């Protein structure tokens, strides 16, 4: 028995490749489609509209196909109100609950489309009928009686469209390459950062300890000092080795200048942690003059918030490290709010963790020497990211240099 369903797409569905993706997914899943209406925008700013009939053998196959194309922004021609079921207990949700993507989402309730607040991938949607609001919530945050969206009925997703302004994110959207001209690309990223700051946007950096090991700490510290970083996400390692570098000139016991091991240097990171514990916190160590330079020093001096999330591998850890992983998640989400751009450098696990919390509208750049790390970030849902295969020790100093050059060349600067 062949089952059919009519769907529609609106927006810049041609130049963003959404129409082609939809047709590919339907065929890959063993279905067929028939284009019933296709109205193409006549001007660059005009949107397009398409109505298609999706066909598949059996209800279950059709349901699977419709679920896939739903994520691309397709929705039934006739949309009913969202289906809500109360949670029977804390953390216990109805079967078949809707799970979110990180794309802008709306739900239809009492005939009105309501935007879903705090959108994040792999969350549920809770509707408040009194306030007429909808919010994405983590499974662990669901409380008894919360009205949870079940199924895809009444849910609409706005799939990201290719930006029309000339930018790095226009020609590199969702790609990973080490073949691109590095200095040219870094200059364009610097231009994006300056533009975001000019427009009052918030810039986050997610950093790994390789930033210190490769000698790029001074570059990142200068970016913090000059206002190009509004929040730092990292783990115990980056902060520890940054402080080790400040106190002993080493990272993992290696002399930063020469790259050679220092006698007894393998204990330096533990000495660094001990000094911060003695002071009470990183802030107190800065205030007491124990720490006089580095990334964490600049964060304290310039009131740049940071979230240091703990790991089972941590030494110490530093007193500033949040050891409860759920509390660390909440702290990250609080600081992510309002971010326009995120720069991830040399840290796979923290990049994926922060990426999972980001709406798809946030410009995201992932830099890592291992191309597999960049690909994994995208495979886990952060599809808006562009990937740059580069060493942190090469990338960050060039970026800091470009920021300095371009800021000095701005109108009104001499």
C-alpha cells in the first residue's frame, strides 16, 4: 500500500541547497516525490515556495521520511496544533516525545505559532498554556505536570539558509579543509570578529591546553586584553598550564621557548595548582600578585567570565573548576546566551560539549590539527561550523596579528 503526504517548503530553498537535500533524503530512504508547485523567487531577495507529494510503501516508511525532511524545514500543508502530554513524574516523559535540533523552531498552539525559546539540540519542548510560551528543556529538567510536545505535529523548523552577505561563513559553511590559503582565511575570520564586536555581539573562545603547549598563550591573552573575547570555555588543563607557564615558563614541564624538557618540570603543573589552592582561587592569586601574566590573568583583569569544566582525568583540580558536570553544563548555557560567534581551538571534547549547546544561528569556527576532530564536531550536530585544520601555535598568533592590523586600519585609526 502506497502512502502519501503533501508537504511545503518556503524560503531561500534553492541557493541554500535545501530543496536538493530534501529530494536526496527522500530517495535515500526509499521514497518518491512529486513536485506539485514550485514558485521560484525572481530576485535575489525573493523567497521561493515548493509543495511536494511524498510517497512511500507503508505508513512507517512514510513517517520516517517525513521526520527526516521535517528537520530541513518541510511541514504539512495543513498544520494542526501541537500535541501536548503532561510528564507523569520528574524526569519521566511521555513516549514519542519530540526531540529538538539546534535550528530555530516554532510550535502551533491554539492556532498561533510560538517561537521555542533557548533552542538547543536533543532537548524536549515544554509549552506553558498560561504564558503561551514554549521552551526547550533538557530531559533532566523536566518536572511532573510539564506539558511536553509529543510527535512532530504542529512543530516547524527553520533550516539555516546560506548568508547573503559576503563572509567567511558564506563560502565555507559546513566544510573542513586544510587546502585553503591560511593567511587569507585568517584575515577574513579577523574581519568577522571585528564586525561582530562592532555590532555589539558576544564572542566566545573554547580552548584546549595545546594553546599553551604550542606557544599561543600570548596571542590568546592579547585577544582577551583587547576585547575580542567575551567568555572563555575550557577545562582544568588549559588554566593549569597557563598558570604553570606564568610561574615557571613551562607547559607540561617543557620550556615554552626552547621546547626542551626542564629538570623536574614534570612537577610544575602540580606546583601551579598548589599555588592557586594556597591563594584560594585564580582571582585571588591575581589580586595577590602570584599570577602576573597569561590568559587567566587577562580574564581576571578584564572581567571576562570563564567556565572551567571538570573531567575525570584532572589533576587537582584548580579551585575554580566546576567538578559537577551538570552544574558545568548550566554554567556554560548561561554564558552562551547572546553569543554571536564561537571560536573553538584544539579541544575536541569541550568543542563538542559547547557545540551541543549552540543554536545553529551562532557563527562557529573549529580549529584543530587533527581533521577527524573537526569532522566529529559536525557529525555530532554542529553543522553550522566551519573547520580549519591548523596548529593552534600557528593559527592564534596569525589571528591576533590580523586583528591588530585590521583594527589599526579601521576608519579613524592612524
